[in-house]
């Protein structure tokens, strides 16, 4: 997680435009999936004909356009000794 906590907000319009804040990194993207690291975890956007618009990682703002079918956060994986002994 970044040192400075960016506010994280999503706004989906007509399932065609997703605007968000709090994005710290674009992990990967293609026309079917966009994977973003946000201040609250890894966000996976799935759909068709997806493209990135208005990319401004300085402010943590990103827009995804296309036919959006799913949004999912990946649960953070716990690591270390505590996980081993549970």
C-alpha cells in the first residue's frame, strides 16, 4: 500500500464508462480485462473492447471505457509465519 492513502471511489455510467480515483498502478490491460492496484486493493475490471482513458496516476485518476461486465476486488494474500500456523 502506498505511503499516502488516496481516496478510492468508483463511478459506473451506463456500463460503458468507469471512472475511479485512488489508483496507484495499472498492472495490466487488454481489451477484455484491466487490472489496477488501488489504495484499497487489486481491482479487476472485465468486459469487451476496454480501453484506458484519462490516465493520471499522479492524482490516482483513471477512466475505463468499453462494455463493462464485471468488477471484482482480489482479496490480499496473507503471507509469513502467522499464515503457516493457522
